[in-house]
C-alpha cells in the first residue's frame, strides 16, 4: 500500500512529465501554467487511493488520475473567467496573464486532453470508465448552471443548494473514486460504496468551505473572509439563515442582500452577527458531520481488510480537519 504522500509525489511527477511543449505556445503554455501552480491534487489522489485498495501497480491508474486532474483544472480555468477572478492559488489566473479568449481555448484543449489521458486506461476497463467520466463531466456543467441561476434568486431552498453542490463538487470526487475502484477490479457493490463515500465527503467538504469563508482563520484559509457574504452567494449558511430568521432578522438580511453599494467590512460584520444569533454555525456543522459520518459508514462496508483502508481514511480526515 502506498501512503498519501507517496501518491501525491507520483501525481506531481506524472504532471511534470506530461511535456506539453507542443505548438502553438499560446495554446499549451497556459495549460502548463495552470497545472504547475499546485493545488491539493484531491481528485487524482482519491482515485489512486481507491485503486490501491485492490491493485498495487499504481502506474496502471495514473493516466486516469491525470485525466481527472486535467479535467478539474479545465473547470477552474472557465470558472475563473465566468467569475472574473484575478487569483487562483495565489497566482494570477490564466485570463489575467493572457486574455479571455486564451482561457476559453486552452480550457477547451484541457477538456480534450483529459479524454486523451483517460483513453490510455486499460482496454479491459475503458468501456466502464468512459461513461462514468462523461457522466460527471456533464453533471458538473449542470451544477455550474444552477449555481449561476441561484445568483439571481433569494428563494433558493436548502435541498436545491445541496443538489447543486453535489453536481458541482461532489460528483467529481465520487466519480474519481469509482473509476479508481473499476480500474482496480473492485466488485460492482464496492464501486458503488466508494462512489457514495466520495459523494458524501464532497458534500461535507463544500459545507466546510462555506463555514471557513465566514468563520475561518484567513492565514489558514488562504484568502480573506466574507467573500461569499459580500457577493451574496447563496451558501447553505445564508439559505438556512433566511429560513430560520424571524421577521426582523429576515428584513435585515434582505436589506444587506439588496444593497448595491456598501462597506464590505460592515456588511460582513452585520451578516455574521445575524448568523450567530440564529446559531447557523452549529446547524451547518451538524449537517456537515452527518455527511462525513455517512461516508465512514459506507467506507466500513467496502469489502477489503480494514488496515487497507487506513490511508484513504487518513486522507478523508485531513480534508475535514481544516480549521475554523
């Protein structure tokens, strides 16, 4: 069994060896740039951890790991453009370093490359992993569309939000784990169990992100707090606050949501105080814990020896241990 650290090192090495030194430079340089600026490599690591429950020859799953990481970064390229974001992982985004058209075209090329890498998987399993990859690739687009539509609404329901983050965030973690299990020769039952482990970890992970944006330590979180509040993002916190608020509290929340001009610090302080009054932090933590605990229940049911699951369990716990 490989450790998490060893798997991440193998992923980084594989990315460095992609050698995207093809022409034209204007297409491939942005791809090399975005893949080189790091990230946690969560999705390819989960894929390899799932594979390693059943198979020892990690190289047999590496092309699929590269596929999910390339696809994930493709989505970030286009997300940054849609969000007009200037920074990603502390570096200038591709559309800022180059331009909007380059971000679109290089992103398109990354999508194609992700399928190219996936096609290098074992022919014995390609007919199984290709539909799985295509399924979550389309679902992520669906989730992004819902997210954009929610920006214009103040009546988003909690279940709608959970469905959206499942599509936008969770299915890629879940699909990565299922592909790893398929390539490792897991039973159909184990494939589905690991898919649901990833699905619930993804939901808990996103709720933790929502909490960190309001209650995190900026030095640990890596960005300024309150960005979701400033942009009126329909997070689980805001949705549950609107749902729980009495008439006066709801009036105050809607007041801040309706302002076009405001002092950002004042708005963050006022909305956070309302969250505190409504005990939103506790509510979200309980929901997050319910998803996490369900992931552990499903992982327990996976039919491999308990000690083989240790590295996967350690990795999942690290995802959830980010400090508030």
